[in-house]
């Protein structure tokens, strides 16, 4: 998946270009590696996510969990890391 967008980085808005290949591990698990670069801002981000989507017969695509680890790299050599968890429920 390729994407392009405008996002806020360090309290300023910048154009973003990203690529996110996915590997389907099982029927319910997907491994995604997302790389983003921001135009005009000296930062790149790499995020590895594990996505779990249980397929209940009555509720297909109603439940979604994503656990990710992100590493941000700055041109001055600094970097920072974060861990996040996303979920989606449809009622």
C-alpha cells in the first residue's frame, strides 16, 4: 500500500509519503511494516504492526485489534520509540 497525505509533525504540517507492505500470516493475523517520510521535515518513521481480526460469522469486520512498535529517526542522529495499541468495534 502506498499513501500520501498531509500530517502534523512536531507541531507543523508537512506532506507525507508512505509505503506499507503486508504479510498475511494466518486467516486472522497480518504483519504490516509501514515506512513514512515527511517532505521538508528531517524525520522518517518505521512502524511494525501485528493486526488481529477475528472473523465471527455474524460480525465480519466488526472487531479489529492492532499492536504496533514505531521508531522515529531524525537527521541529527536522534531517535525515539513508541508502542501503541488500536482497536475498532462496530456495534
